[in-house]
């Protein structure tokens, strides 16, 4: 590394505290992450249902006669 690169660099060292995190905390965080993914899935499912209903309603409209004067 040249001198300029060394001066432009900021290094922050943080001790590895993940070994100290209680297993209960990890379990709750995994459950929360899962719930967030399930919430996103429900949004996607609702959007797909709206699209499918829109397709069906377009087909039901069929042909419309319009009187022209």
C-alpha cells in the first residue's frame, strides 16, 4: 500500500461479541425475520390474487354493442 492509500483509509476494530449473544436473543431474531418474510409473502399473494381477479373480470365483460347515431 502506498502512503496516500494508508491516509485515506479508516479502520475500526470491533471485538467479536457474537459469541456473547444469548441463544434466546438469536431465537427471537430468527422468528422476527421469519415473520417479516411471511408478511412480504402475504403482500405478494394479495397482488397475485388481484391480478387474477382482474383477468377474470376482463373475460366476463365480453362483447358490448354500442349504438352509433
